[in-house]
């Protein structure tokens, strides 16, 4: 299992945004949608052993699960439509019980710290950082959980929570990439290292 | 210089498509838009030494140049809007003279074979193929030119043209990726191999 937690600092927490203005009025939801694409999609297929957790403004987390996703398409608008559908179901997410939104998509009333704590039980948290060990020299961990941020850096609080939980720190390369591009590189690293769980 | 030629087999050749239906009525233009993103964008920056050539239905080629692009954003809708703008200028593209559409974006009345022949003068054409030499074991070529296809395979004619021009055949890994994901992996390979032309 490969998991990715992506923090959306300006992401919407209500469904009243336009699917035609994802990069504007929807708080750069386009960035998060591309992360779902990078995390789950292959050419003509889906990574059945991958999950992407989008943390929306530290209030809700929408989980996309490759194993159970159906009729999910990689374009930004399609993914954003699923997030919008999730935000129409907030009343059904009570405590840590998720709202089932559509096949493979669940909404949790959980902030970053709660999501990280819960997800971290099932694997090894890896921080992606420009000062980390280069991917090419690193040995993949079992059931890795990667934590990334949208177009903003981690806040000091988020960085502290992450540093406390992360077992390792890796760097994807000299160029600073977008979160979704980083996820694509990480998947490729695991694929070529012989991890065939896709 | 790093260049990418991407073939859009169902891509529009007229501007009368909806920016809200890129994955449907616009012939999977979403795929090509993601390729422009992967080819040109870094986090908070642009790859100034990269170009992406989108071949639209073997009729027109829209060239995006990282060196001169301005006010270009990575979301699918924004890139599609530039393609739409280019297709409003087809009357200005005469012979091999392009129409200047917006900063860094030009429209050429050129099919795949003409585009490949022209671009190939400035570098080494590399075919990306699952049977190729693994990236990790290959030495990058100077001024590489990568040729990719959208969600469809190359046609027999395209494959023949490419095989005739390509100096090398490389494979990005065991998993079959989308074109834009492949471009991200290729950029990362060049970045980490010490090519600092980004």
C-alpha cells in the first residue's frame, strides 16, 4: 500500500465553488485534483494499492482509494466534482466515521494531525524535503506514507507534527517540483525498485 | 534544451469547444494540457529551457516555449484556453510561418512528420517505449527530443516515422504511465543526472 497525504491550505470546506474556477475561487483545488490523478492513475488503469488523502483547510479529509474507486477520471474537473460531492455530505461525517460519498471516495471530519495519526498506523511516514536523502540512493520502506503540501509550504505547526511522525526524509531531486509531479516521481521510484503493488 | 512532441489524435482543430468539457467534446484536450504542465512547470517557476509541441489531429502544432511564456498557469483550463486562442489564429499560420498567439505560444500549420523533421534538427530524438533501455541505466543525450502519444497508441504510420528518426529507445519503468506522468519522470531523470538546464 502506498499512501499520500496532501495539505490544501486554501481548499474549500463547502461545496459552493465553481468547477470552472478551480485555480481561483476554489482555493487552488486544481493542485489537489492533480495530486489525485498522480496518486491513483496509470495509463488505462488505476493503482489499486494506492490511496490519496486530501486535507481541506485543516478541517476535512477526503480519501480517494484506488482499490474501490469507480468511474473516476483523471481530469481536474472530474476530480473536483468528487470533492464537491464530498463537501455536500459533511453532515454525514460524525466523529471519525466517514461519509461514503461515491465508490472509493469518503469524507472524514478530520484535520491534518488526526489524519496523519490514523494513516501512520498502517505504514512508515516519509517526509519529502529538499534536504533529504536522494531517492536514487534510498531503499523504499514498506507501506510508505508520503506527506506533501500544495502550493504553500507547510506551516510551522504542520512541519512540527510531521517531523515528530516521519521516520525518514527523502529528496526527489535538485529541481523543486509541484506536489503532483513529486508523487509521480515517487511512484516511479517504487515501481522501478521492484515494488509491484500497483 | 529539452523538447517534447505530444500527439493528440482526437484533439480539436477549431476553437469551438467548451473549456468545461475538455475530456469529452474537446477530444481529450485535458491530456495534452497536462503535458504542457508537466513539460514546462516547476513549483513556483517555469523550465526556461523546455518546449512542448502539441500536434493537434495531425493538422496543426501548437508550440509552448518555457523561455518566453508569460502569464501561463498549470491548470488544464488555463492551458486549454491558450490552445483555443491558437486555433482562433489559424488563418495567420501560412506555410511554415507560425501565428504568434500569446507570449511563448505559437501555432504552426504542420503535421506530425513536419514537426518532427523540424524539431529534430536541434537535438536527438528519443523514443519512449516499454521495450526500451531503462532510464536508470541510460546516459542522457544532449538536447533530447521526446515523442509521446496521448491516450491512444501511435498509429502505424506515426510509429514508422518515429522509428526512422529516433536515435534511441528508452523505457521509463515497468508501469505504463500517462504521457504527462512520463514527461515528469523524464525531467526528473535529467535533473538528477546533473542536467541543470531548467
